[in-house]
């Protein structure tokens, strides 16, 4: 299996965006479902394994929230190396991410996204044929965490204030940490998960009456999904 620019140009490429890195059809697996970058670190590393049976080409980049932005047009305060690399079957690759020092808020976290696009190798026996190339894209959150923030990120969920506002539920986060909910349940109605930014409020659409309790699950620093419940005011 080799990577051929000529064949790639004549191939049709489908990019599949996955919420989590461990896609059943993809060979590349990122070690973890989120990344924490402490501000006092010179750099952090992310391990990617090729669990497939053939070599793959990886293109990696960081974006600030627009998943459709072209990598060449994105400006973020990080340097990622290597941006493009080949990983043989059963082997791994370490991505290194370093903060450039560009000013970011010091009283709260900032969030970015790490993207890893996996392009499979080309079978040279079929090099002269039009082929269907399927490229898998994984995208996970990268949290930049300033030093000295008060409290614990894993306990921030306990501080979220839930208030009924008609057909909406207002979630207020007074902490300096992002709180990510994998799922929510309000009055027996399941609601898609949301992320509540630090020191801000968001409105969540709810079907019908909010009731007096909210439950569900949140994602902690280690990527574990934990149950929670809280009162609605």
C-alpha cells in the first residue's frame, strides 16, 4: 500500500466527522476523548495508534470551533507537530502541541478542537482506476487551563444553576471551567448533551414542563461519563 497524490486527485473523498475518536471503521485511535493543556506546560503530547492492518496518512490541526474551516485559514495560539505524517500498521505517532503565548483569558478556560484526518493507503494494483477513498475525521476538545483557577474542574457540575424559563432551561455556570454534559433528562424527556461555558449562561430547549429535577451524565477530565442530578429552580 502506497500513498499516491495522482490517485488521490482522481478519487472521491468522503470525510466523516465523529464525535469521539474511537470510530469502529477508522484505524487511527486517539488516546483519550479530550485534552487538557495546563498553561504552565511548555508542551503536551497526544498519542495516536494505527490499529488497522495497513499504513495510513494523518493530517492533524487545531481549530477554534468552526469545524468547516480550512486548516490553512485557521489561526490558533498553538503549534502542532507533525501536521502530516504516515503511520504504519500497528505503530503509533505522538503529536506535540505547544502554546505560542498569544493572550488568552487567565480567569477561565478556553476551548479548541484537535482534528485528525485519516486517509487510507492506495492499492498500487488499482492505481489507474477511479477509486472511492473514505477519509475518517476525528475531532476532540482541547481545553486550555490557566494556572491558579479556583475549584476543581470535576466538581464544577455541582455549581451549575438550573432555572426554568418557559420552554427553555437556563444553565448558569459560575465556575472558571467548561462543563460538558453527555446527556440530560428533564421530566422524563431525554435532551441532547450540551457544553456550558465558564462564567456564562446558556438556554436549553425542553419539551414541555421542566419539572423540579434534572439528571443525566457529564464528562470529566479523564473522559469518563458520570451520572449527576440537580434541582431546577
